[in-house]
C-alpha cells in the first residue's frame, strides 16, 4: 500500500531544494545599504541645512493694478520675462536690474549688508514660446502602438467590430 523508496530516491529528496522545507531555505543576505536621510540641493548637490534656507518674500501689487507681484524698490510688476534675484539677508525678491542699479553699488538693502554671495538668482519659467529656451527645447515624434495604428500586430486579437451573427469584420 505505501510506496517503498530506494536509496537513490532518498538521495534525490535530500538534494531537492524546496523552499518550504526549513532545512533547505538559503540564508538571506542584506544586499541594500541604508538610504541616506539627508536632503540635497538640486542645484549644487550639497547637503541642505535649515539655517541655509531662506524664506522668500514677494511684494504684492496693490488692488486695482495689473499683475500679482512687484519689485519693492521700483514698484515694477513682475512678468514671465523678468529676471529676479532674492536678497538672502531679507528674503525680498527684486529684479536683477534693480539689484545692479540700486543695491549692488551701495552694498546695503534695508539696513543689512549685502554681498554677491547673499544674492540668489531665480530661474525664469517657461513662456510657451519654443525659441525662448534655446537648446533645451526637444522635438520628438510619438508613435502610438495600438490597434489601428498600422504598427501593431493584430493577428488573433479580434480588434474589428462584431456583427449580430458572430461574424467579425477586420477593417
């Protein structure tokens, strides 16, 4: 009634690597190192520290005038084309022209000493015009692979509409 095993069968069972048998489980090794918990600056790649962060203050445009934010010195409204700088000592955002004309020669803004390393230049956003970004603009042609594109293999995939009688039309 019970099958008998010869010595060959017993050896074969011992060599069998079954993951459910506790004696046959291989030892797991830690292959991954712990991830770094530090936050890095995307521009410089250096570690960010809380004391290095600057709160940025935009001056709002008074109600009734066009625009959202303005230069606190010249009262010019910011546009997409405006080149902006942040004065790290105060956090105020001014145009680059204002910085070069008014703040840089004096070396002082709102009673605080301003050096070149205290000025953070902001990158301008996209305007929607492709020629504005220069070499960064990319042209790609997207090929849609799927039914009806002419580039997909449709054999056996039943992509055509069905009739009431079970016939299939492959257009």
